[in-house]
C-alpha cells in the first residue's frame, strides 16, 4: 500500500499550479501590509507630510524590490511547470519546499526595511533569495532526471533554464557581497539585476540571460 500510494500521489500539475498561484498571491499581498501611512496627529503641514513620506521611502523600496523578486520567481516557476508532462510525489514535495521559501519573503523584507543600513539584515534577505533559487533549481534538475519534462522540449532550452538560475544567483551573491562596502550599493545592485531579469532587454550582453 505505501508504495502504491507513493506512485499515485502528487501527479496533478493543475493542483500544484493553483496552490503555487495562491501562495505567491498571499506573499505579494503581505508585502504591502508593512506599508503604513503617516500618523495624522504628527502631520501639521506640507513639510511634515513630505518629511514623513521620506521616512516611508525605504519601506517602499524594499516592497518594490521584493515584489520584483516574487514576480521573477513566479514567472520562472510557471515556465518550469509548463515544460512538464506530469508530476510525481517527490517533485510535488520539492515544489512545496520551494513555496516554503517564498512564504519567508514578507518577513525578510520587513527585517530589511526596518534595518536597512545593517549588513546582517541584508545578508538574511539575500539568503532568502538564495534558498528560493536553490529550491527551484533542485526541483528543475529532479524533473529532468525523473523524465518529467516534455520530450519535445529542446535540450538547449533546458540548458538555458539551468544557466538562467545559476547566473541570477551568482549576481545576487555579488550584490550581497557589496553590503560589506555599503548596504545601499548592495540594494542598488540587486534591484538592477531584478530589473534586467524582469524587463529582459534585447541587447547584448543580456540576451542570453
């Protein structure tokens, strides 16, 4: 019976996709809950309001950065799922592990927003991105080895997906390392990487990303 159960469990890609969409939607929504309008009792002039909005700016930045992060990984996961002919129990659990790392993003974003100039906060945020990347890469490599990928998908495309994850994580690591010079440089570099991956510019040297 256990062997029979394991052979039939987790085969429905549609259910996995629906769960993933729900988790990403909740994580993206939770990000905005960390944004709060300035307290009315503290605002007595236009200058006070502008000053208060200036203090909210770091949270807006981390919100946008994390929304981009989640968007990039959501697109990446959808590409991966669309290339599969089926799922199985092991792949489903690998994807659940991936979703677990996604649910941590609102926490690490709030931590970074609160302690924007602290290297430790940025390293924790980067580590969250790292484990997301490791999780999605592990699930993709498993799908390849387990024969879950559609046979008509060219090998070149499969290699391109491997490269995309590896290059992105390498660039994120460079961004994290910059925090030892300045957390602002680090955040600026990470946002630049995210914009490149989100926009997908059709100019060299970005066309192969």
